[in-house]
């Protein structure tokens, strides 16, 4: 069994394209950017390197560990439990011209090395003036680790693979530069009690966050409204583990008509986050667990103030719906502001609404190495978006909110001088 790239691209609203006849085209190597801001990016990605799982599964499962295989057509693909999972080109397009962005399978030598090599990733962060970064998994695990778990019937293999990815992430990826990478785990989704134990164990090991599905029911799992996920969310609240909901982690995309052009999916990308915010809010998880911290990764911020207005309006229907009762003590918009954080990539017109959204609730991201990435121009993009705002607000957006949310300190010398690293 293997994944059909053309079908996948169509589902996500893209068309397959590809590199030139002579191989990939590389843009000129960018210069180190002028640094005005200390920056923590809360959404970047890893293309898992070929040795991610080597030596990390129990001996009896070692031969079945996910591994990279070169196909007859030259593509390098992951093989896991008899299935092929390609490294699709869209996962790593920085350094390439837009005309070569595509969903066709890629080789590691067709990606900028910083996509999959932590030492080169740090060099690219230095080049763009990014002090620290939180990194999500890519195509093989899925944004919420779902592909390692839902594409095999062997739960022992799935659990071992999830633990192996987390071990690799903590030890090799984040562990190589613990002052620069915020550790983010993938969850165990198939048993919430065991999943909660993993959250607690990983928190003790130093993980600050978990990437979870924005809409688990779309993966064929129980919805947020069933109480099924309470053990995991309780563990996250009690350990301070931030729940990151990355757009696309439900395996679906916002869409209009079946025959609408693919552009519509790209335009509606923020729709993932807005729908997730409402679903998570009305699941009452943040009401039952008031210390729960939920971050809507890559969802933008432009829709947040409008949603708050609508939530306030809905209070007039208390008696009709009875979902949000007065004994909760806070309005839905107030709980949204207390428990949720929102991530801006390029949302220049939305910062005027920062007080309504919450100055303490807005984070920045660079989305390296994806197609929406601001790399290598992250510093100049930030300047164009928020350079004219009050210094205290800018400081919060660029690093302070992320530092506080993820409990990830920034050295005083770096706070004072972005050129100090």
C-alpha cells in the first residue's frame, strides 16, 4: 500500500509540479539578516532525517521500524508496516523558486539541509535572526502523530514508533541545542489513560508541549465532546504542557464546492483554526481544566476578534441553548482569552485589534521550511507588520509571550541584543 501523491495534493488544494529537468533549482544563498528583534518562532517543521528511528525500537521490532528506501524512480520514501510514505516536496521548499513548489516525492538532497539536519537548522535560524523555535513533525508521523498510529493495526509497533520519535526529538533534535529548540512531543492517541501517562512522563523529561489533532473525530477518533480525552487534557493542565493544534492535523482541509479551484483551500487555511477554537471552547475542556493552555498553530489572528464578537452576541441565547450556563462565571470570549493563544505569520492588518485579541495571546511564527515561511526575511517581515507598535507590545509578540507560555527562558543578553547569539 502507498499514498497517491496526486490524490493527496488534490485533497489539500494543490497541484503536483516539480523540479526542473536538471534537478532542483537553488536560489542564491541569503546573507545573514539584520537583527532588530529577539524572536521565538512557535511554528516550524522537521523533515525527519533517515536515522530518526534507528536503534530506538525494541529489538523484536527493530526490523519493522520506519526506514527510508530509495525507489526505482529515485525518490526516497519512508516504509512503515508495509506502506510507503513519501517526503512530499511541499514539506521543504525554502531555498527553492516558487515555480518548483510541488507535492511530488522528494529526496533529501533536493531539500535545503536545514529541513532535516539540526545543525544546519540552527545555522538557518541564525541567518534569519530566530533565537528559538518549536518544531512540528512532518509527513511520516503527521502533524499530530496520527499517521504512525492509524495506518497500522499493530498497536505495539505504533506505540514503540511514537516513543521512538519522541526520544529522538528530545535527545537528538532539541537535545543538540536545548537553549534553541522547544521540545514538542507527539501524543499517544489510541488509549487516553496511557496517553496521559506519556504526557506526564514526557513532562518530567523536559517536553514543554504536545501537538494534538484540531478535530480528532475527523481522524475516526472520539470527538472532544465525549469526555474521552479528559485524562490527556487533565495531564496537560497539571503539567503545564501546551496543547498545540496545528492546522491540517485533522487530515482534512476547509473547502467549498467540489469543483472550486484549489486556490480556495489556501485562502481558507485560517478556517481550520477558527472551527477548532469553537469546537474546543464548547467541548468545555478549558472550563473543566482552567489551567489548560491551547495554542492554535499557523491559524493566523485576523478572525479572532470577530469570533469574540460573535461569542458575546450568542450570550443573548443563553436560555435557548443552555450550553454556556451562567454558573461558569466567565463568558465564552473570556475563556477564549484565558486559555487560547494565536499565531501570526503575516497578519499585518490584524494587529490593530491586539487589545481585543489580547496582547498576551499573540505569538509569531516563521513556518520553516514550508511554503508560507517568512525565512530568510523573518526580521524584515516582523518590522513591516509591527515595527510601529509600542515597544512593550512588540516585545510580547516577538518572544515574551512564547517564553512565558512554553516556560522557555531567553537569556537577558539576548533579550537586550538580538545579535548576542
